[in-house]
């Protein structure tokens, strides 16, 4: 299974929604908080091409944000993307 990395902020409801889905599916993830850290936010933006949070990766594959994660799950492709 690929490592899951999610860039978040403490005030983002979509971050909590994405993490809740991952927790509910027993998918371990590494959370990278970009709160008050302009270097980490810049790193995330460079990698994702977006500045919004959350930004989620499965290994080297950029999944996108919360809506993208939920769409992947609704389509039945989330676990396939993890392997």
C-alpha cells in the first residue's frame, strides 16, 4: 500500500472531512500541517500546482483535494489507487 500524505490546516473543514474518510476506512496517513509555515505551504503548492488545502498524495500520485478523494471513493477506486 502506498503512503498517504495530506497537507492540511487546522481551520479547514475540508481537511477534517478528508481525514475523517481516511480514518473511517482505516487508511493510515501522514498529516503535514501548513499552518503558519510558508515554506511547507510553498512546497505543497509547487508539488500540487494549487494553494488550497487539503492536498493529498498516494505515494507519488497527487490525488487532489477533499472532493477528489471522495469522488475516488464513490467510484470504488480508492483502494485500487492505494495499491
